[in-house]
C-alpha cells in the first residue's frame, strides 16, 4: 500500500499543476452552469447534475489520466485526446458505480472489493483504448492478488482528499450566492478527482509492470 501511495504522491508532485488546470477548465464553467440551472428549475438541475456527474466528470477523469501519461501543451489538449474515449469512460463509470452501490447495499466489503478490482479500468480505456467491459475484465485480472493493498490505498487517498476538499463543499452548501455554489463544487471536484485519478494511474502502472515482467527462472 505504501508503494502505491508513494507513487501517487510522486505523480501529484510531477503533474499536479497541469492536472489542476485541466480539471478547472471544464469543471468551473460546468458546475456554474449546473448551479444556475438548478436555481431556475429543480428538476432540470437534477438532470444537469446527473449529466455532469456521469459524463463531465468521467471526461475530466480521462483527461487527467491522459495528462499524466503524456505531456500536453495546453489543458484543452487532454480533452481532445480523450474525446473519443468518453462513451467508454461513461459506461465503465456507470457500471462500476452501479455494481459498487449494489455491493454496498448488500454488504459493505463486496462493494469495496469490486471497486478496487475495477480501479484500473479508466487508464486502460484512455491509454490502451480498451472497450468498457474489456477494461473492467482486464482491471479485475491485473488487481487480483493485490486487492486488499489496492483497497487500502484507495481508502487512504480518498479520505485524505475528501477531508481536504470538505471546506470547499461546505462553502458550496452553506453560501447564498449561486456563483459561490458552483465554484465550491468545482474546487471540491478538483481536490477529490486529481489524487484519485493519480492513484488509478499508479495502480495501472504498477499492475502492468508486474504482469509484463518476464517470469523468473530457477
């Protein structure tokens, strides 16, 4: 687990500033738009928020992974490189969320284990251009045998990111100006998604390194 967290920290130090710009360029206008739509119509606001959650954030996640995998000249370049991957990212994200929630409703541990097993799916979709279900299957195979290590790293990184972003979430929920609501949600999304995307990329890289290593000889 320490190796994954250390690799995640290294990725954040190396690519953090570029990742912040990539996330902000989409999330700020998108969250502001959702906030103003929700102010005018609650039902439209729910629909817009769901669309941003499953489509916008999936694209941001993919763009963050693309930023780490290859240096970009501008924040928009990462989105251009992943635009054709958006449907696959959305489907994989939806399936993962659905199965994880069902697992959590039945028993907490199965849901968390499923999430850990499928945690490398987004990098596989972005970097290796795998289909959604192929990526989920490949991720399951790559993480198998290291599930508890990966799950421990996911819990640690997510909790740290959530605690760091909590003041921004409270800012969004407790303030009256609509623009502060949108900005707060966008910044919370940045703080949570950047480290979790870095961890997913670290899981992918370490698992691929192990799977591609030549077998040991006696």
